[in-house]
C-alpha cells in the first residue's frame, strides 16, 4: 500500500496536470470575481460570463506557459514558486487591460470584453487561489507520506543562510531520502520561529528525550563560520547521544559556487580539528613569486607536494621539484601534467649527493628555495642516528651552502616542533639544521634565510590519522602509545599556506612559529574516529595502549626554554625570539658531525656530539639517556 500510494503521488504530479488545475482555479476565481463585484449576488449576465471564460482561459494559458509557473514541483513549493505565480497573474491582468484599452481606442465593443474592475478583482482572487492550492497540496503530500515513507528524519543545525540553502537543496533533490524535522540554532531570538513552516529549535533542547520524541536519527551541520572548538563540542554531544552527524562543506568547496545535496558528507576528524577555509592565492606571495624560478626539496612528500601545488597557482617562471622517492615524484608530475601546469621540472635526487645538487643549482639557477626534505619518523631515526644526521643535517647544509654560493634570493626551511627541547634523534637533527641556517643568515645577507616551525599535520605520511584509518579498516584495535599523549594539529593546506606567507616576512634569520590552537589528546582523537566511522567504543572497536616509543614526548612544544614570541601582521604567524648563539663554535661542531663516517658501534659517539651541539637535547625512553649527564649546560650560548 505504501509503495502504491507513493508511486501514484509521483506519477500523477505531471506539470500538465498542474497546468490544468491552475486553469480550473482561474475559472473558479473569475466567477468568484463577478460574485464579489456584484455585492455577493448573481445579478449579472450569466451568458456574457460564459462568453468571457474562454477569453480569460486563453490569456491565462499564454501567461502560465510564458512564465512557467506550472513547472514547479508542488511538493517542494517555495518562495520561487510564489514569485512565479505572482508574475503569471500579473501578466494576465496586464494583457487583459492592454487588449481592452486597445479595443476601446478603436471603438470596438463586443461581448468578449471583460470589465477592468473584474480583471483587477480576479488578479487578487486567482493569485490567492493559485498560491494557496500549492501549499494545500504540499501539506497533503507531507501528511500522506509522513508515516508511509522510509525517509531518514534529520535536523539541520544552523538556521542561517547556509542552513536555508541546505534545506532547499534537500527539498529539490529527488535522490535524497531525508525528512527535515526542524532547524537548530544557538540564537535565542530564533527559537520557536519557523522557516517554510519548519520549526527552529534551540541547541539546548537537543536532549536524548528530544531525539526519541521526534525520531531523529541524523543531524546535518550547516554553519559556515564555526570554530573548530564549537564544532567539536556539538559533534561530541551528538555522538554521545547516538546521533549520526554529517556536515555541509565550506563555501569554497561548493560545486561551481552552488551547493548540492550530494556534497553532504560524514564528519571527518579533519573537520573537527581545523575547519577554516584556506585562501590559496595570496597577493603578497603572488608578488614575491612572480617570474621566479623556485626549487622545492622533498617535493614528493606531504608538505613538499602541497607547497608545490600551491606555488603552481602563481605566475612563477619555473618550478624545480626534487625528491629521491621516484614513485611519489612521478605521481606528482602526472598530477601537474593532467592539470596542464607548465614549466615544471622533476628531478630524482638525494640531497646528500653534493655533486648532483650542485649540478641542479647550476643548471636551473633557482631564485627561491623551499627546503622540505627530511627524515621525520621518530622511532626509525632513534635507531638510525647516522641516517638522520646525513639527511637532516648534512643534506640541509649542502642545500644551504649551495644557495649562498648561487646567490639564491630566499631560503625557507621547514622545521618541526620536535626541534624544541628535543627528546629524540629526529628532533635534535632538525634543531641542529635550524642552528646552521641561523648562523648562515648572520654571515650572508645576500640570501634571506627563514625557518618555519609547526606541529603535526593531518593526513601527512606517517601521521596518526592515516594509521587509525588503516586500523579501522581491519576492525581495530586502534593503538595509542599513552593515554595522556597530546599533539598540536594543523591541516596540510593551511600549514603550507602559512609557510609561503611566512617566507615573505622579515629581513631574514627569523624562526616563525604557527598558532596551532590547543593541543589535542591522541586518545580522544582515536575515540572520535571510532564513533565517526559508525562503530561503538569499546564494544566494537577498542583502543590499545602500547607504551611510549623511544624518544617520544608526552607533550610537544613550539618554543624552547628562554624563547618567547612577537606578533606579525598575520594572526597565526608569530616570530620566536631565540637565544643568542656562538656561530663559530656551532659551525665547527656541525662540520665535525657531518664529517663523521658511520662505522660499527659509532652511534653513541654521534649522539654525544649532537648533545654537545644541542645541550637541551635530553633523550627520553632511549638508550642515549646515559649521555645526558655529560652536558648539563649549553656549549654554544654567548656568555
């Protein structure tokens, strides 16, 4: 019975049926207009009325076809349909009065002429009848289908412009199976009001009893300017009540500037941790990169590839992409090829090969260098100190030295928060690289050196989010090293956008740190990912605590001891005021470190030398902790 009724409702809602009903309503309203004109009596010429009805039907038919008022889907009647009815009835009265005045101008009088007063009365009556009928049919449809359909009952969180657009998109999309129960908004003034007869609830009303009463299964979040903190709070509350949460993408991601119902998606952890849209094209960066040859090391990595993508949107002269990962570099090359990007050169190279890197500099003569190449996996580097030094220190030194020698205008180094008070080999090597860049900046003013320092980026190679996704696909459990471990997070596009902008700031030698917001517990991220994936914690998917890995911190820092910050014109970019350093001592020690050869049982000596360069490097949960007593104070600070 349910399918029979629904099929009939869909099948017999043809636009031609609507047109016929509209014409019948015009005839009824025309007769009613005479009844009103003659003071609720029938003391008018009935035969004359019969002659005039075909005339008014013809005018109405032409007007309806011209405006297309009959083409709207009645069950989705909205403001646009009301406007179309007004246009159609206005056209009827306009044509009618124009023809009558034309007849009078030529002294043509016959029984087909309709009194102007009747036309005007009919205008108001027919407009009322036509609009009312649409809403009556819409209400009947909703009443009939309310208990018969399998539509998912949902709330739209956000009663503003975005929420209204979402509502209209869902109403017009015949493929969706949503029944809009109401809107939700945190504005007290909107509470209890209605949008298209759909009630607005306040956020405080969303109790477990509310969802049970209205049988709501999903909530669609449709708020464009919402902070990640507020989004996280709303999502947490709904997930805890067993409600599925979906989200409308940011305005910049709407297809062709228009929102479509198919774009509604499951909330992802990225949405909760950072949802601000990223402005890719920046006028300052545009000016600084226009007509320049730009070299990116580590171009196939998560950060390097995104920097390359963002730079490809500017009017550069040439992009030179360097990496030793040939497969990833090939994929990036094909991506640019498919996008019709020109003047992009890819070079498979290891940055520790000084001869090859020198050859690249001499051949392409870059004016700007973005140095993103580095080893970054903490546990692996803890077991391979020589390789970490070779790439992160010696590789950086080679690229820096060649940048100076070839008079590169600007060198931007991508560092990490793990370089701050490092507790592992990887972080220490990045701090040593920072120190070398700082020293070269003081000695060579022709090249502007800039260091950018930020925390974890969502979705990068080896980050926790992809790991959790892989574990969820296998059914769990999710592994976390410690229940209290916290990290700063930022999206890859935003991090790279800030890198490009920071590269345009200052005079050189600065370390720029990014406002990463509040640190987030990895354990909480794991719980949210379980819930957002449709599983229950811990019944279906559990979290396993594996213990801190060698060199791993519980908490990351963005500033070292003795450092503080000063603001820039960008609210998310700060300058770290760093301690003064003795560059001559540092450079000698770094030269010695880079000259070391990896021989058997030499790791201890390598790490000992690293701790001499970076005394704040205190190993954590590592075999190198025994060396920390040897270096209680800094060996490179100016006294």
